[in-house]
């Protein structure tokens, strides 16, 4: 058995593909879906960081809608309010990455507790996991809304450490967002960075405990090591 008892996953960009929204965006704005999706995600993250720096909190769905409004304006794309709201709600219908369900099941069958910790509100996390067909495999669902601070604020990571939890050295935090793996590492978690698309890890004086190219590789690593 390996050194971990619990694997804690980030959600957006780690288990589900945030750029699933590009398809719908492309139907609305031919050829510009991915451009809109990228700016939208970048602004969404920036707004979470800015809010936390300002000691303010708004639910993630509102941040997501505001980031979409900004991105449409910035790119000179217009939508009626009802269409914009419908596009924003696509964030509840993101597609899981290949092999996600099977790999989570392998980890759970090996005796690992499987949890999620996301910037999403609890309502959003449940909606996303249900749509992606992943909800059944999770033992724990944690939202930063309990802390009213977004990752990478340490208070956000602390929401997953219950008084009854085993030591954090037996927890592995997994994210495809390298800023998130960096934040979790600075908080004190051992971390795994899922680098599916040969990205560059943040240069912030931290390296993840392990790096894999997909969730299947992580599952194999955690369940076959002696
Ligand atoms: C999360 O799920 C935003 O990807 C980040 O918390």
C-alpha cells in the first residue's frame, strides 16, 4: 500500500474540461469559441484571486457570470441577457476528461478515500459531478464557500482538513492547475500535478511531489506501488 489514505481532487480543469464551453460558444460566435472560453476562464480565476485579496467573497457561479460578461465585452461579442445566462450555465455541464470515472473507481477500490475540493459552490460542485457522472465515487465533497475565500488562500485548503482527518501527510492533493498545486503545496499538502498538455509549471519556488500525464497514470502509480 502507498503512503496516502486520501486523494483530494481539484474539479475545474482537473476532473472536467472547462473548455467544453467552447463548443456552445462556437455555435454562437463561429470560429471564436476557444478564444472566448480561454479569456473567460482566465478572468474567472483572476476575479477569484482579486476578491480574496480584497477580503470579499461571491459565489463562484456569480464570478463565472461576471467573467463571461467582461470577456464578451472585451471581444466585442454581444448576447441577450438570457443567452448570456444560458452560456454561463454551461459551466454546470462540463465534460469529464477521458478515463476519469474508471481511474477514480480504481483508487477507491484500492482503499483510498476520494474527495474533491473546489472553488465552486457546493451546489455547483454537485451539479458538475452529477452531469459528468462522477458523483457516486466521491466520499467527500468540499467547497471553499465554507471559508468564504478562494484558492490559493490557505483557509480554502483548510476546509478539507476536518478535526477527525488523519494527518495531512497522508493526503495527496491533485490538480491540473499548477497555481493550485503550488498553493496546496505551500499549505502543506503533498501534491500531484496532472499535466495533460505539456504545460509549464509555475516558477514560484515550489515543485509538485509528483507529476503525471493523466489520471490513469496517477491511479496506476497509487495502486501498484509496493
Ligand atoms: C477549482 O475547481 C477553480 O479549478 C479550480 O477549484
